[in-house]
C-alpha cells in the first residue's frame, strides 16, 4: 500500500526527506508494524531529528550499508529502534541478503521460545507427583501435606516465571504482539 517512489526525487545522499516521507506514509497506515529497510552506500547523511522522529513513531530501522565504511547516523538509528545494522562490500550483495539479513528478519525465534516455555510449564506440572512422592516425602522426609505444597508451589512458580522470562528474551509474547 506504500508508494514505490518519492516524487520529486530527493538528493542522492540525503535520507532526511526519505525518512520524513516514510513516517508520513506509515502514519496513514494505522496500527501496523512499522519497519524500514534502508539499503544504501556509505555516503549518506541523516540528522538527529529524523532519528528521533523514527523513535517517536516506533519505527524499526534496519540498515544495510555497502561501500566499506560505516554510517554512524544509521548505526545509531538502528540501535535506538532495535533494528539491524550491517555493513559490507558491494560485491557480496546477494549473499549479504540471503545469508545475513533474511535469517534475522524472517525468524521464528519468538515462537520457538514460546513453545519451549509452554513445554517447560507442562513438564513442571507433570513433575508434581514425582516431586511430591519421591523427592519430598521419601528423600527429604517431609510430611505429606508439606511435600504436596512444595510440589505444587514449584509448578505454580514456573507457570508464572516462564512467561516473564520468555517476555524478556523474545521482547514480547508472539500471541500478544501485533508485529
């Protein structure tokens, strides 16, 4: 739904106009995931106000720089918006996308963490009876009512702690996040 080009075409090295136009277009799209991929050579300029505008609009900026030298402004924009910043030589353009960018952008890492966490919670509930009978009653010699409370407490603890751990590792739960 976004336009393919900006008319009139801006100066080759000025990303500020492009960022401003992209922010306007993304604002019109409503509540969607906002992400930009900037592919450029190393001779570009970007002002601090454009970076802060992207942060304020919650736009994730991914920057791919070819030409051998880093662009500090785009590197800062990518780090502030939790995006990717990669730089390399122009000769490795196709392998750059296929080997380094697409695995990071098209990753199911959040879902993998979600299902591993769900499996861990299920395991803790399955372990209630063995923990109660074997560990707490036979090995540690706790009374029956106290052993059951410890076994259930373990399962309840991991049932609440695991989603919090996943939230921190994956930067949100995949079921709740709209991106």
